[in-house]
């Protein structure tokens, strides 16, 4: 894609880190931004920060491990902006919540697989 002006980017895990950095860069190129993130407070803050810079941004609380939540993100992006040109499935977690891998529970593994693989 050569022309980003007026196009739409959706970024999961977009409320912080690499996701927010990508969204900010897309916005600087003239794109409309939809951020998806599971952390509502951080998401609201990220969207407010983009809007303060006069970028067009929308946030959707999204758990990428939940198909219905991802479908809602897609639906809101389309309803808000009509189409999506770039999707960055950036959301991810670093392994299990246990300190040692052998202490990880089945729930820990399901959480990591849901976010990192099935999303």
C-alpha cells in the first residue's frame, strides 16, 4: 500500500507498547485507527491520547481469545469506518502466568494458547 491517507487500521493489543506505537505511526500517515485491547482503562487512555493529537481513533474492549469479542471488534470497525485496510493482530502474552513453566496450570496454558495462537 502506497497511500495511507483516509484508510483504516485495526490494531489488537493497541493500548500500549508496540501496538500503540504502530497505531500512532499509522495515524501520522493519515489513517483512521481502531484499537482493540482487553485493558479498558489503558484503551481509553490510548484513544484519548490519539485524539488529543487530532487523530481519528476508536477503541473497542477486545479479548482476542474470545471469538465473539473479536467479531465485535470487526463489526465496530466496519460500522464506524466502513472497511478495514490493515489488521495488526499484535495482542500477545508472554507464556504462562506461573513463575516456572512446570508450575503452569491448564488454565494458564489455555490462556496463553487462546491469546497467542487461536486469536
